[in-house]
C-alpha cells in the first residue's frame, strides 16, 4: 500500500510540472526554481526518509534512533537544518498573501485566499502536531514507549503527513492558478 502511495506522489509531481512552467512566466525562473526545491524536498522526505523510520514500527523507530546515536554524522537532520527555516518562511509568505489579497485583481482573489489559507493551515498544523511528535518519535523516549503506542503514533504521523502533502499541493496549485489569471478574467 505504501509503495502505491509513493508511485502516486511521483505522478503528482509530474502533474504539477505543467502549472509550474506557466508560473515561471509570472514570478520568474529563480523564484519558481526555489518554490520547486521546497516542494521537491518535501516529497523526497515523504517518499524516501519517512519510510526509513516509519516502515515497520516500532522496530524501525528503534533502529533509526540507534543508528542516529551510533552515527550522528551520517544521520540527516533536515528538521533542524532546512525545515526550521523553510516552514516559518512559508507561514510568513502565506500571511503576506492573505493580507495583500484585497489589492489583487478580482479574478485572482479567490485562488490567492485558498492558496494562502491552505498553506497557513499546513504550517500551523506542522508546528502544533508534526514537530512535537517527530521530536518524540526520534528521541530516546522511543526506547521506553510501549510498542503499540510507538506503532500507532508512527502510523498516524505517516498517514497525516500524506494529508499534509495533499493540502500543500492544493495550496500550491491554487497559488499557481492565481498567478496565471489575467486582470481581465471574469472568475465567478
């Protein structure tokens, strides 16, 4: 089942390429490339990294933690090196989009509101639920957790992360749609 989800994610990334190309005209190549890096990092982590520790909980959680302790230089810390900066930046940009929405062309307002609102919701949920739970799942506490509790929390994290990916993709597509609407478009 998880393999099918990974395949679906790759197909989703391929489907997002066409709107991405259209958005490059609106925001420029450099900005569009940065947006794509952010999206690609999230999909990479979801498809490749998360299954390393969530593949067969609780054993995979314990093995991941033990590897991290034994080989700290070989363990990635994307949360502390990338996401700690990227996620708040996304939140601030989402707030800026929502605050400036009234100044946008009428045709763009709805898509900007949907995109900014969904992205802000993803950021809020990330800090409220995902961050505390990933810190718990990748700490020494995983060694003392009941196996059922560790497996349940890991499975919840895995599946809710896919929901987060879908919500963020919807936010991204809404933002791209807003960028491609002309001022003359009558969008009712």
